[in-house]
């Protein structure tokens, strides 16, 4: 496998010398407060993988309650002080905390940072052929701002004496999230949650400024925009989305904090951005105010709809790269792929209202948002067709990377199609806030993004650690995760059609939902299977880090610049500064054939005697 | 092994389709046929989208699986097809889906307008009650028999909790509001859902086609007791509703007190 392209043969020995001109670094500055984008990327990756397990554990607790309502949790029920008061039983307050923190951890501490933080950091400089990010110190800070955020989220579990963490959903709609009297969780836990959210935002913002600058300014000679791998395009577009959408969430977060000033220090002074007059919560005095709770929903979704694409686009880009490599074919329709990502990003800013179809906003707005939402399914569809076009006729390698990427495409189709039901306002009136939505966003966020990430971990692992992961384990991990995933989330569409609302601690209280208990048990058992399958990934990851088979620079015979650097690249990345002569997807091209391979690195100059290709 | 994986991608969409086909007979489908006129329309639109989506699902999944199958059965070492794409295909698969999507959008507009645009509410719809959500119950206020419902309380109004009586066979309007946080009025059998937003009074209309009891639940997270905001909508003939209200009035007056406290009971 360890083929080194002809262009590199002469330098193949350079691996050990890549540190060349750099002075020795201490352990702390090399691995802890590192300025090296690769170390920061790996720090993000390991942190987010651990958070993935935390979020997963919270999800399984949610599932336990839905399958065995009010029964004591086995094992863990006795472990945590949190449960002990109820003798291992999940209380309704605790249940609201479980799903709130599950979503918050998964979205803000796993999906967003694993894509932009881990893979964005690791891949951007390597794929555009530069030695590091534009602002290495800012980059380091973007990682270290994650920790106070994690600390705030962790504190929010405990500040109210362990009786209630934040329990207002990841969407945190006022007034529940605004008036501290509204619920035990709406006091200081909610404040900690908001501060944690703001800190994650700061981290993302520092990252996106860095990515934008780096991609615009630091591309290797010859790396024109349309020679960039789709991963880089996706990271670029994602960074734009972050940079424009995030300030709105941060502002909304501060507005909510100001409405809740009394939870930070004893004062009666606070703003009323979201608080209307004459609201009586829990027999407290009526509120005084002239605020509008719907304002929060508009601001929140103005960020959070683009954010769902922040949670997907990078995976789309990476999957395009990996599918091309594993099919030994150029990406089908490179430019349509770029334009459709740009269209998704652009349209992504004008569809936020589709989360508010039942909120009572003006029906004329509902019609507009419906049309724009339908239109956003179009670029999504175009991407699917192009991925299938990429696979079509390829010389496919059925390894873990390919399987996870195919899984990504298959699952994205489901998520995109279920979106259409909910984009149709009258139909969404029925489906809004039911399990149909839960099925939809797990198909896009887990089914697509996470399967894409599973593939990306295996694909770029050799570049990160100079060793490869065990492919058999990866394929088992894929099979178990894929089966577990579909058995968990496909039936949720049916629960949604049956009218089961989300965020219910005990749906069976309602006669029309009683008969759904067996299905919920089935879902929970599948979810447990899927959860435990993740230990295969983690085990494989950490084992291979130290014991995996050593590989050379380009174990996959891929074309990108990262594969011309040593594995792992030293500080400064490249031993020979790369110059780019072609696009990243010239697999099986006549020029590649002329040099006796089915790939041709971006650094290989035009091969004499072969007609130049002018596709782009 | 390669073929196994290709078959895997044929296999799962097949299972998915089968599970949807058997779902209605196993009770994994709508809780009941639509019990309101707008519900009938909503279901119609749902099935329209379901057909389009099912065709797309089957086509794309099987083409994907077939592409994998082609790769799996390819002679090993044979060269991959070298192609950067096809302008013609891109045009086709941009234009065709966009027509379908525009068609779906347009097909929704009339029903949406009918349900939500206040000036299009049925002319003879009567305002029967105000429903006020609060943690964690539904408070119902009927106007004093013979008077009109207004947004402010009037002496003689009738109060009840967690049970809403409406006449069948004619459109009725409910004024929806909340006393505390946001809730949502959801009746799965009637296919009605509307958020109750703090500070707003939102009118909703529906007509119930058959006599019966229907669920009223909360569909917007409103705190720990969100799941237990259980109420029912009792649909009965106009004369039965009148009788019910008369009885309610008698009970309330016999009580001798301003009835809100009495009617709302414990929480
Ligand atoms: C084909 C394109 C898509 C369409 C038409 C679509 C449509 C919708 C609609 C209308 C809703 C609101 C449903 C409701 O609350 O009643 C929704 C919710 C959601 N969508 Fe999508 N969607 C699409 C793709 C995606 C993608 C790609 C992602 C993520 C990567 C995503 C993530 C979500 C999430 C997380 C929610 C739920 C948020 C919440 O209420 O907690 N969607 N989608
Ligand atoms: Cu959205
Ligand atoms: Cu509720």
C-alpha cells in the first residue's frame, strides 16, 4: 500500500528531518499548549470523541426512561448522586435535563468542534499546502476556550444541588428559559448553560476567522480556488456561515442573560427583551414588560438553521474527497458540488422560519419560508446525485472508509426526504415537535455527519499518527453502527406519524400512545447496541495510535497535498514546499496511466505526451 | 465480501419499505383517521408527499446500491471509468427536482391559507371558548350562555379544566393563550397544532366531523410536567353542548363563589 509517487521518490527519506530548523520544544508547548494546527486538531478530535461518549450516555438514559418508564436504572442508577435521591429512578425534572444536555453536548461539544475544530484544523493547512494556520495563537485559544465551556456545562448539572440541570431543551425557548421561577432548571443551571454556550461560540468564532484567512491567503502556489479539494471548499463555506450567523446567537444569548440578571447577582434590575406583561408563573407576581418571546425564536433559528449546515457541510466535503479516492474516480461534477454547497449556505440564511410554522407568525411569512426551504432541498439532491455519479463505474475499495461514506449518502437521502414533509407547512402542523422531527435530524446529524466522521477518522488517521487503523474492526464497527442506527431511528418516523410528541418523560400517560411501548423498547435496545459498538471505534483508535501498522506518506494512493507530507508531518508540515499543477481528483486519468498509476498527486507537473485535460 | 456489502445496501431500504407497508396494520400509523376537515386535507397532502418521497427514496437508494454492486462485481484490477461529470445530467437533475419541489410548495398554499389566514376563516365559525394553557393544565373559559366570547373575562363566564366541549359538524374558533410559559395545543386526531405564545391571543379554528372524545396534549416543552398536560376534547351535538353548559352554569352558581378557583381545582 505504501506507494510513494515518483515525484517524491527522491525525498522519501526526508521523514525524520522535517523538524530540521526548529528548536526542541517542551512537552507542554508541544502537546498541551501547542500552536501546531495538527496537534490542536488532534486535541479537538480526542476531546470530542470523549464528549461523544458522554452525550451517548445521556441519550441512553433518555432511552431507558422511554422504554422502562419510572423503573430504576440498572447499574448507573446507583452510581451518581444525581439519581440516588430517587433510588435510581429518573424524575421528570431529571428527564428534561437529560435530553437538554444530550443535545447540547452533541451539538456544541461534539459535532461542531469535531468537524471544524478537529478536521478543519488538521486538514486546512495540509490540503492547501502551507505550514500552519494564519493565526496559530488564536487557533490554540479556540481549543482552550472549549474547556471553560465544558466546565460551565458540567457546573450546570450541579449548581442547583444536583436536583436539576438545565432543562429547557437545546432551543431554550423563553419564557421557560427566561423566568427563573418557571422551573427548577430555569434558575442558575440555565445561566451556566447560557455562559457555556457563549464560550463555545467564542471558540468557533476564533476558529472560523482563522480558517477564512488561511484559506484565502495561504494557499500553495498553483492552488487556485477551483483546484481546492471539496473539503477545503466546505470548510471555507462553513467558516463563512459561522462568521455571519454566530454573532446573532451570541447577541441573543446576552439578551437572555440580561433578562435573567437576577440569577447572577441579587438584583431586581433586568431587561425584558423576551418578557411580555402580565405573565404569572408559579404564582409569582405578574411580570412587567413589553418583550416578545418569539423574538428569541427568530434570533435563535437565524443562527441555528445555518448551524445545522455547519454541522453537515464539512462532512459533505470530506465524503466527496474520500468517495473519489475509494472509487478511484474524479468527483462527479466538481463545480456543481461547489455551487450547491454555496447555494445551501446562501439559502440557509433565509429558511429559519421553518422551525416556527406553528408559532403563530404571519402565515404569509410561513409561505415564504416554505418555498425557500423546499428550494434548499434542491442543492442537497444535486449533491446526492453527484456522489452516486462518483461511485458509478468506479474501481471500488470496500473498506471501512468507503462503507461509511456510502452509509453517509444513504442516510442523507433519508434525512433530506423527511425534511420535505416538514417543509410543507400544513403537514408540519401535524409533525412539528413529534418524533418525526427527532428521526429527521438524527438521520442528518448522526446518519450523515457522524458516519462521514467515522470514515474521515480512518482515512486521515495515517496522516495523524503515521499508522493505520485496523480495517476489519472498522467494517464491524460500520455494520453494527449502521444496523443499530437504522433500528433506532427509522421507527421514530413511525412514532412521529403516530403522533408521539418529543420531550415527553412518559408518553404512555396518553391512551393513544400506550401501544407504542413495545416499539420504544425495541428502539432502546437498538440504541444500546449502537452505543456499545462505539467502543470498537474508540478501541481501534487508541490501539492503532500506538500499535497500528506503520504506513508511508500516501497509504491510500490519494492525490491531495497532505499525502506529499511525511506521516505524521513534522512542525511546518512539508519537507518540500508544494507547488500545485492540477486538481485533487485526477484518479484514473490518462496522465496517471501514463506514469503507470491510477492516481496523480496535485504536485505532479504536466506529464509529457498526454493531451491536457480541460474539464474544469 | 464485496458483494455482501453491496447487497447490504439493497437490503436495508427494502426492510425500511416493508416496515412502512406493514406499519398501519400494526398501529404504527396515525392515531385515527383525520377527524376534522382540515385534517383530511393535511392527510391528503401527506400522502401526496409520501408518494413522491417513496419513489425518490426507492430510486436513489437502489441506484446507489446498484452502483456499489457494479463496483463489487467488477473484475479486480480493471480500470475505473474516467469522467469528471456530465453537463447534461447536471441540467436534468437540477431541473426535474426543482419542478417537483415547486409543485409540492404550490400544492400546500391553499390549505395553509385556509388553516391560518384569519380573513379566510369560515364565515359561520363561532367562537366557542378560550383555552388558556398553564403549567401543567388547560383552563377552559366559555362565554356566559347567550353572549359572545371576548378576550377579557366577563361576569357569568363558565370555567372548566382539561375538558373542552365543542359542537360537531360546524367550524368553531378557539382563542388560545397561555398564562405562563409557551405551550402548544395539539390534538392528534383532529390534526390541529398551534403554539400558545406568552402575550398573544391566537385564534384557531377546526370542525369536528364525528361525535367522540379526542386527545388534547401539549406539544411545546413547558417544564418538567410537559408530558402530563392531558386533556380531552369532547365533541358532541350542539344540543348536548348546550345542555353541558347549562349544567356547568348551574354547578357554578350553586357553588355561590366566583368559579375560577372552584373549577380549576388542585394542580
Ligand atoms: C433537504 C433539506 C432539509 C429540509 C427541507 C429540512 C427541513 C426541516 C424542517 C422544516 C424542520 C423543522 C421541523 C419542525 O420543527 O417542525 C427541520 C428541523 C431540523 N432539521 Fe432539517 N431540513 C433539511 C436538512 C437538514 C440538515 C442537512 C440538517 C443537519 C445537518 C438538519 C437538521 C435539522 C435539525 C437539527 C432540526 C430540528 C431542530 C429542533 O427542533 O430541535 N436538517 N428541518
Ligand atoms: Cu432548519
Ligand atoms: Cu408542554
